[in-house]
C-alpha cells in the first residue's frame, strides 16, 4: 500500500535529528564546548557524538579550536544565521501568535510598530468575548499615557524620547483653550509628566518587563504591552492587550502579563534576540536629568 501524503510529510531522517541535538547545545550555551560536554547535553556518549561533529565540520556548521579542542559554530552556521535574520519580518512572525494569544487571554491583542508619529497599530486580533474593546489599524498611541507608548519609550534612545516628550508637550499647549471639554467617558486631559517623573514610570516598565495603563485614555479600559526585541537588542514591536477594566487583570505577575511576555519573548527569540541583549536594551534606555 502506498504511503499517504501525511505519512510522507512526517517522515524524517532520525540520524540528522539526533545529531542536531549537538548543534542545539552549542547554540544554547553560546560558547565553545568540549566534546564530552556536548555529548552530555545531547544525552549521548562522546564516541557517538564524535562522528556527527566530524560531518558537521566538513559542512562548515562547526569548527574546532586547535588550541583547546573545543567546538564552536562554523562559517556555514554564521551564514545561515545572517540570512535568517535578513529574512525575519517581526510583524509576519508575530501575527499568527496574537490570534492564539487573544483566544488564550480572552481580550483583544494588537501589534504596534514605531512609526513617524509614534507607536502605531499594524495588526489586531479580536477578543473571543462578546464584551471587548476594538482597536483600529493605524491608531497612534500617546507616548506618555498608554501602555504601548511607554513600552517603546522605555527601550528607545534617550535623546529620541526626550525630543518626543517635548513635541507632545508643545502640541498639548497649542490645543489648550481651543478644545471643548472631553466627551462623556473620556478622562480629562492630564498635564504631561516632567522628564524625571516620566523616567520613574519607565523604570517601572524596566523593572517588570511590561507596561500597563488603567483608564488613562478611556475610562473603564485597561491595557498592557510587552516589548519585542531583534537580534541587536533594539525594540521592534509592542504586543498589546486591551480590555474592559472590570475583567482585565493588570497585575504585574497576572495571567495577562505572563501570557503577553511569553508571546513577546517567543517572537524576540525568533528574531535572534537573547535575554542578555534585552536586559542591555533596558539598561541603556533613558535616564533622568541631573
């Protein structure tokens, strides 16, 4: 009997998958490793691991340091990694994940990128709940009083953030006196924070790895946003969840926060980011004026 399409799709080469565990170990540790340590990580003996490493070396996937005998990733692995990074599209990678995330947490989820006017929605996945908050493509988030705006402000260059805060301050001054009172359900326009006050808010985001907002833009609506980093440690996306305050858990370690961070971390890893790079991005973000 002929094999089905499903059977053919599932068939692989076991020896490649076994040897691949050695490459995974090198990538996971990120440093040259002795054969015995690689073998232990891949749950095999050194004698079994050695032929795989010889073949990988011939392909250029690994190379061996002549002085120490330790193995490290080779030139072909480097080329594959660079090509992968060039092809990686953050929005393309994250889009299918936010649909799953919306189903998991029961709230609308959006992707925001940093555009000419600030954090801008480019993708949305609606909540499965009949009671939810909609977000529209092209909506630009405020830098200072939205979860998405603050998560970008936390990890962008300090000079860029200072300039944007001043621009937002000037726009608010121009609007004063010429606008009617906010419509029902909208909170009154709040004065923009000083740089030192804003920095304290951004430090809170750095401390928790996520940003939150509760009724700042629309009364009764809450939001949380988690950062996505690329292989250089730069922020490229914000994954944002939004919902009615009465049923939206804004706890720093709550279910929504954990799910958002897990999703953002997965996308970051797909883009080549590491936890060390993400931490470095937070450490180099804005500091208060002296």
